[in-house]
């Protein structure tokens, strides 16, 4: 029988006054974050398939190496010191030229082209408001993003 852990079992002092980030693809990042919040890494791994859990153990360390950690620290510094927010504000003030160009380029990515072809073979899928053919249409994100800056 598996051991069940509760909030009272955790040493919250280890993460108090710290920021914790969960990186994932699509909706998975939010789901993983909720699972980690609810029961830690063990629960997050329990909530995914055994294949995904095995992948975490054997592939995760290969993907998230020292170089990636340093890059992530740099991104976090940009968020904390306001660099990211400043860049986003300036991008909006200029009419979003880089943002819209990246959005258009993303819509032409091979994964989008293959996805369109696959979805065309699945008539039972509901069409969405946003399509790769019309990347200018926005779709509300299911999660909110908050940016804090340190002075």
C-alpha cells in the first residue's frame, strides 16, 4: 500500500518566501502544478502514466542540464528585475510587431501543418475559434500570469 502524505507532512519552510515554477506544454503545466501543489512530486508522477513517470526519471535529467538551469535562472532574473515586463510593455506600445511576427511564424510551424492535416481526418472534433490559418484571433488562456518585479 502506498504511503499517503499530507500538507502537515511537508516542511514548508523550504519553499516559503521563494518562487516555484512549473514548466509544461499546453495545459499540462497547469495540471502538473496543481498535482504538485496537492501532493508534491510523488503525486504529480502518480497522476501521469507510468511511461511518463519513467520518462521523467530517465529523460528529465538529460533535458534539464546545467545549461538549461542557467537559462531558466536568466529568464527568472528578467522577470524579477522587470526586464521582461518592460520588453512586453514596449512591444505593446509599438503595436506588437515582434509578437505578431512570432505568432505568424508559429502558425506556419510543421507541427501546426501536420495538426491541421490530422484534424481534417477527424470530423468528430469541434472546430475552434482560433485556427492556424487565422493566428490573429486570440483565445483566452485558462491560467493567469502575474509578473512581479523587485526594486
